[in-house]
C-alpha cells in the first residue's frame, strides 16, 4: 500500500491506472488498428457461430402454474390435440337475409373446405336473424402461429376462388387469430429496423452537424444490433425464452446511441484543450467509462429482474435484452474508440474543435441551470406540478384489451369475430374448455350449464385411457370482455366444489383472466426489485445516501407521470380505452432504468464539478456540460421507442408512446429543472454521509473556472 494513502484512494488509483492502460491500447497509433482488426475477426466468428440461431416464438401469456396453463397442457393428452376448429362466417354484402340459393351455395363449399380440413366440416348453421351462417372447419394447427398461418392462408385462398357472388366469407376463431398475429409481423421487424436506423441517422446528423461523423457510431451500433439479434436468438433457443426481437433491437440502438453520444461529446470537449487528438480521446474514454458502465449495469440488472416474472412472455425478455445491452456496451467502449482514433479529429468536419475555441451551445444550458439555482423552490414546484398533472391521466385508465382491440390494423379474424358477434353468441369463436375426471363429467356439464351467460356445455372428447373428459362451453359474451372474465370466475366457482371432478377451466378467455392476475403479481414483484437495483447502483456510484433516495423518488414520480400521460394520449389520440396487460410493467421498468441512465450522466459529472466548486455551483456546471448530450440522447431514445408504433400490435405501440413521452419529460424537465433544483436546495448535504474530495488530475488540461468553455 502507498504510504499515507487510504484503501479507497488506492482502489481509485488502481481503477484509474486500469482505465488508462485500456484507453492507451484502444487509441494509440498501433493499438487502434490492432483493436479494430480483433473486433472484425471476433464479429465474423460470432456471426458465423450464431448465424443460424432462431429464437422461440413469444408465447405463454398466462403464468406457468395457472389453471388455464394446466388445461392447455392437459389438452395435449387428448386424441387429435393438434386439431382445432376455425369458423367461416358468411354474410350478404347488402346486409340482407340469406336466401335459399345462398344457403345452397354455402352448402356447396363443404367439399371445398373438406379438402383442406382435418375432419368433418359442419354447417352451414344459420343465425336466428337469418342474416349470417357459419361453417365449422377443423384444421391441423402448426407448432407455432407461423405454421398455422400457412394453413389458414391456404384455406382463405381456396375460399376466395369459390366464394358465392354477393357473399362475404371471413375465417375467424382461435387459430385464425394466432395466424393473423404471425402474418401481421411478416416484414414488420425489417420495417422497424429500417425506421430505427433512419431515425438514429437523422438525429445523429443533426446532433454532430457533420456529414461524416454520424456514420461511425451508426455503423458500430448497427453491427452490434445484428450480432445481438443472433446471440439473443441462440440464448432464447437454448433456454426456451420467447421474446419480441423488435424490443431488443430498439434497446440496442437506443442505448448504443446514448453511450456513443456521451463518449463523443466528451471527446469533442477534450479536443478544445489539446492538439493531440489521441490524448483527448483517451481522456474522454477514461472520464466517460464510469458513467456509461454504471448506466449500462443499472439497465442490465433491472432487466435481469424479469427472470422472477410469472408471465412467460415477460420473463423471456429479461436475459436476451440484457445480453443485447452488454453487446451494445462492448461495441461502444471497445470498437468505437479505435475507429475514432484512426479517423482523428477531422471526422468532426466542417466544425472541427480546436484548442481555445469557445462553444456556444453550453451557454443555453448554463443559463437555464443558473435560473433554476436562483429560484430553486419555484422551479421544483413548477416541475412537480407538471408531473402531477401528467399522472392524472391514470384516472379512468383500465388494463386489458379484448381480441378486437389488440390489433393496430384490423385483421380478417377480428372483422369475422365482429360479424359473428352480431348474429351468433360471440363465444362461438373462442369456446371455454373444462377438463375433468370422466366419472364426474356429467355433474360438471350440469354445473357449467347453469352458470349465467352459458349458451351450452357438452362433452367434446375423452383421453385414450378414458380418465379425462374435455367439456366445451359456449358463452354468449364476447371474449376478453369484463362479462366473459367474470363468467370464468363463476364457472370455476361452480365446478371446483364437485367431488372427484378435479375440474380445471381453461381456453382463451381463461388465459386472459390468469394473464391479468399474473401481470399484476409481476408488477408488485418486479417494480421493487428494479428500484432496489437502481438504488444500489446510485449508492455505489455517488457514495451517498441522501442523493440516491431523492433521485430515485423523482424517477418513480416521473415514471408514473409518463404512464399516466401515455394512457391519456392513447385514449385521446389513438382511441384505445385501455392499456394492454404487459404495458404497465414494461413501461415502469424501462422508464425507471433508462431514467437512471440520465441521472447517472448528470450526477456523475455534478460530483466531479462539486469537488472544485461546491454542490450549488457544481450542478450548474454539470448541466452546462451535459445538457446538450442528455437532451440529444433523450430525443434519440424517445424517437427510437416511438418507432415501435410501426409494428401491428397495440401493445408495442402503447409501450413506445409511453416510454417516448417519459424519456422526453425526463430529459427536458426532470434532469434540467427538478434535479438541479433539488441539488441547489440540498447543497453539500446531498453527498451525506460521504464527503467531497478534491479529484486527482487525470485530464490533459488544467482545471477550468466555471466561466470557461461552456459546452
């Protein structure tokens, strides 16, 4: 140990030496080329190893131990378990009654459907009002929705060729809904990728004001995204994790662009103090790494908490998303610096930073921060009032969409369900299934039939050993409506007490009910874990107790406000009266974890500046230096999340809207007004029980006064 040095100082010196050694290898004339060469070789190898990986489809809406999941598993034991019915709904184009000739023509469709069916086609069954008819066609479903989409597509194509004149035929039912979800995503991920790249490219060009510089981080991040897509697919396949690849891509692009903006912004700042661009890059790397690492670790650990979620689709997102962000981190910290070192300061052309130049853009942020520090109480109250107003959007917000509301673009299965609901019991499209011991099957049928809203209940098959009976229940309520969900509860209450039945109620509506309960449980479990992770990271980074508590409280309020504002906008602008089940938990996760990112960017700089100037002046200086890059990063991230709106599912559109609004508010209000006001009011007490110590010089230039070089 160095004589007279405390252990913390030795650790800090060791850490600084390590960062200096790595930055030297990444940016030196020879080291930069070697680093780039190794990066290219490693990427080629990894692309080759994981190139053929394919992740499982994101299925499993209900918890693994739920009653609906149990029924789904038991259904596999019945003969022809892969056979499910689709409904062909027929209505006249003019809305009139079906004539005898119409019904005869529909009867002629039975052999056509039979050629593609997996069993006997029944119908046409005519509605009581005589305006619609249904042909029930069993089909063999595929291993996933994509395979089923092929079967349903062939059925629809065959019907289109022989549809009677003046008759509209629509294929709906459970398998058709799944097929339409899969078909809606054909090419959607590619569209999302193109839109994301375009958004990031435009914003980087505007930020850097250079026709050259934007290409470098974009290429690095795009390669990271391509690699992340393959590695996460392999991880999902190996561990049986289903997830949405679009969310992973958005996270990689958004976080990668943020890290690159922070690094390059610090690089530009250092170039104004030295003629040696490699030395400036080394200094920028050393000073940026702690904040970038801390922000990445926060989001990664927050995502890892999803492994405790009960909903398979939510649990499946955590590990792959964390892997994607680690790949983005490695790309920005290990591939981008040597790329910049090889190119030199000329990549900033035409606005090449030179020693002694003054920067105008920092003056705006210094002016805002100075005004906040002069009137911190007013600023804090105004910022808090805005968040409270946004949070009022939660009033009247419900959670849970029915089948017709889940598609952003209407599908044939959805319009078919609407037509069916107008003329038949809506539950025909997605029946409820009860699995019970055969000895008590009659009692279960009787009990189920007595439940309000049940049109009919009847046995629909037995297992080969005869021990279990499948009972199909048809409801008069539309699937996933509040009435249908209450009916599932009533059915379970009716059949559970039957002695020796061991009855379990499942089907699509039961799955929806169990998914709602599971998502509520996940929110109460995951949210505290995310907050705990964020608090620990802030505690270790700032070595303070007061600042992390206050910053995390602000972050939570900001996240709740964003969810409220997003829910209100979803109702007003998009006509969506409810949030989908996974939106609250994923929105809270991303808003808190990503919000901590910007907190770390700002407060890490504030701690350094406060050592020289004191906390009140230090926070002003920190806002002056980081305001531009945090705002740019926030706009990039908000725009990238907004790109989720190009995907066909309402869930992803709502998630993109809420996170986009939240990131903008977090950037423009929380980090610019509320946090500086809190630090001004708290002063040096913000760092309690720690104390500010003068930093060891590691810069390439002398310490500056607050008036110098506003960036």
